[in-house]
C-alpha cells in the first residue's frame, strides 16, 4: 500500500467522527441526531428533489456538495444556528474556524482530492451556483423536517420563533422548493398549534 492509499483510508476513518458528532435535533424516537444522520437525509433529498427543480443541475456536483457540506464539523464540532443568531462577530469566527478546519482536512488527503473537497465546500459556503443554493436550502429544510418529527418538548425558543419563517430566504429562488417549504412550514404550524 502506498502513501496515497493510506491517506485515503486514514481520512475515511477520520470521517467516522461525523457519526459521533451530535446535532441539536432529535429523531422521532428521541435519539440525538448526528451530523451523519443529517447529511444522509440531505443527500437523499438531493437525489429525489433534483429532478423537480426549475433548472437542470449537475446531480453529481449537488450530491458531492451535500455529502461534504458539514465536513469541517469533524474538527469544529456542530454549532446550532441559534448560537450565532444575530451575532456577526460569532458568525465570522465560525466561518474562520470552519475554513481553517477544511484546510487541515485538505492536507490530510492526496492533493487533488483535498483540493476538490475544499473547492466544493467553498462553493457551498459562497452559495452562488444553483447547486450550492439548492443544497443550502435542503440543509435548512432537512433540519426543520427533523424538528417537525421530534417531540415538541425539545424545541427551544429559537425553534418556536423561526419555525414559520427560517426557510423563506433559502428557497425563494426555485418554485418547487417554495412548494416543499410551504408544506414543511405548515407541518411546523400544525405541530405548534397542537402543543399550545
């Protein structure tokens, strides 16, 4: 086995960390959701929803972005959105930490592979391509779907405050995503109504 193969296998072992990194959400049976759980369903949504978008996209690129979008959390851990909500200073620190983490991950891998992952991650963060916007919308949608599925007792004040509006700014570029967003928000509305 050469150094390149060892580096690839070492990275695969490293990536197991996303199975252990817990998010704020819980599954319908109360288990804390992992980053890997979230990424798996986002990838499924990418595959299923892509054919209904207003524009044809590169499904390969969108899937790659979905799979690696939270890769930095191997080193930074997951920070729920509400930790940085309304705090530009904390958002900038989070962005810097994640970029530094991605550079570390890049250098663990063979050069071409590491560069590709970094480029895909940057594309997601910049959110300029249709694929990146699509995956960013799915990231937020999947989180809201998970909240709708978990017990309301685990919703915090931010979840309750933003459940009916958080997705709005992420989905407006595509009519299909707007339809799905409306369904998700209606589920949230109904859940909150039942729990009031």
